[in-house]
C-alpha cells in the first residue's frame, strides 16, 4: 500500500517537472527510503503524509520553477521521514544519514536557524494577497480586472473629450457631481457660463445651444464615469474587506489606489481650470496647461498600471518561470524597453497639451525639413521640451521610432530562447502592437488628427502599455530556494503536528 502511495506522490511531482535531473532525484530519494532497515516503521505512514505534502499547494505553487524543485522535495521528504520538529537550515534542507549501528535514519540539522527568522519579511512576499483559496482569488481578481478595464475606458473617453474640444464646456466642478441641466432655463444658464469663457469668445463664438449640448454631455459623461468607477471600486472593496478575503498588504495597496483615484478628479479640475484663464496673447487659443494635462494622463496611467499589476498578482500569485538563463535574459532586455514605452506615452501627453499634432502634418520630414526651425528658441532652455510645438513633436517622433526599434530588437534577440509559451505570446503581441501603434500615430498626423484616429492612437498607447506590463509581470524573478522552503515548511509543520 505504502509503495503505491509513494509512487503516486512521485508521479504527481514528475508530471509538473520532467527534467532528467528531477527524475534522478526522485529515484535517489526513493532509494534512500528503501535503504533504511526500519522502513517498515518509518515509511509506513510518511508516504501518506508525503502524498499530501507533495500534492499540496506548496509544491504545486513552485512546480513551475525547476531550480526550486530539488530542495523542496528533499526538504519535504526528509522532514516527513524523520518525523521530527521542523527546522530550517542555512542551505534550506535537512541532512540525513544512516547510523553505523542499527541503520536507522537520523536527522542532523546543521547551522539551524528559526523558521521565523528565516521567513521574516519575505514570506509575505510569496504568500497570496487573498485569503480563502482559489475561489476568492478569482473573485477578487475578476473585480480588479473589471476596474482596470473601467480605467482603460476612462482614458479613452478622456481622449475623445479632448479631441472634440469638450473639456472646457463645464466651467465649475463639484466633488460629488450633480444632475445635468434638465430644463430649458437650466441649459440657458450653463450656456451663459460657457459664453463668458475664453474658449467661446476666441474659438466657438456663435455656437448654438444644440452644439453646446454635445460638448457639455461629453464632459459630463467623462466626469460621471469616473465617479461611477469610485462606487464600483469602493463597494466591493469594503465587502471583501469585511469578509476577510483581503490581506493587510493588499488592503494597503488598494487603499492607496483608491486615494489616487479620488484625487484624480481634483487633478482633472486643476487641469481644466488652466484652460478657463485668459491666454497670454490675444492671438493664442485657450487650452489647458500641457504640464497639467501630462500630470492628469500620467496619474491615470499610474492608477491603471497599479490596478493591472495587482489584479495579475492576485490571480497569479507565484512566478511561473522555468529555471535557466533565458527568462533572466528576457527580463533584462524587457525592463528598459518597458521604461521607454512609458516615457513615450508621457511625451504623447505633451503633444496633446500643445496641440502639436496639428503642426507639421508630414512624415518622415517635418514640413520640408528633417529638423524644423525654431527647435530651441524658448528661454529658459528646458521649456522647449515641454512647450515648443516643433520640439515636442520631434521628440515624440524620435521616442516612438526608438521604441519600435527597441521592441523589434528585443523580439529578434529573444526569438530563439527557450521561454514559456505565454512569454513568447506576449513578446509577439508587443511587437505587433508597437507596429500598429506607430502606424496609427503616422496616420493620425497625416490626416490632421481626426477624433476617431486620435482616440484609437491613445487607446493603442495604453494597449501597448498593458501588454508590456503583462510581460514584466510574467518575468518576475523566481523565488529563492530558502524562501520557497520556508513557505513549504509551514505546511509541513502543521501536518507533522497532526501526524504526531
């Protein structure tokens, strides 16, 4: 009976790891058990426990990391076979030998440290963010992914609001919002406020009430969609918190994201308020500050990336990497590429803030020149990179093409590396989306920034950012052997207590 149980345990592990080294290890462990003279006493019950340990969440969680596999199996088997109090050694395993006299197995822990000291500050990094098993993880993960998608739609809707010049149609702001105008008198009152704004006087003079209603509804929808997201986020968050699904670490992270989301409305109004002020010259069109617009969009990207990363961490709490140098090589290449994608997206915010897409609508040259005139004419010098239309557009072109070349280089450099299928898929998706995004950017420029293409280009930037974030999440560093052993030891200790 115990032989079948032991074989079943080894088979369960072998299904997750088929390398020759692992098979040899399993055979060696099996032989060590068979070599003990007191096998009938020591190996009668431990195989049952070993089945539970090896088929439990501990080894399954780390089964996709072959470099951790030998230490985990050795520790699990040694602890079970010794039937002793769990101790963790400096190498993360227990040394076993057979006594020269009776031939019985003995445990010889060396350089022993306490489990608490070995796991302090690091076990929380490898423990799930959600309590209650996979069902609760899936529930919380789906909710967070839904909120992430909602933020994505907010970014796109904000882009459409800007491209239709609707962002300055509402000249006041309330944190909780309110009902829209419902009567003719209320609409006339809102329209009167707008007619006193610089945008109406210099850009939309003569606009009809029906035309005003369109831009008003666009801005109103953008604001209320953000407030609705607050309800969709805060409600389930409170429910999961009361039910005890969420750990303290996750609660702190989500509270930070909720606070950032609440302040995002203030940042948006701070941005809009800059567009309600009189321009510096009588020939300049009223528009929001490019710095404030960039801050508003960048904070939206930060909230989005925080939600997406947290959702992926909830649903996939452990790294799914194999051993070897391939994942490390991909990670070292992907990290600077990811940073470049983020910088390019932020530079696009300054293009939007300066309406730079409406100038130099040719490609690859900017007008008749490779380098347009007036690139560095502003004083002080740094203002050219944020306020000079020619410089802002040129730097965005350079960053976009550099990003595409870098992503192509990453794909070429990693195409022969033995990486997991999901990583290969994300690498291919990154290259495809980067190519599409550059194509959308050029098309938007050549067609004088229509709202449809402009919104698609902004959505494409966030889509590329999403794929790169997913790639970086998949390339998280695998846990060290000692940390994996420390976490598994908690399961072993409780099982050994029950066995005793």
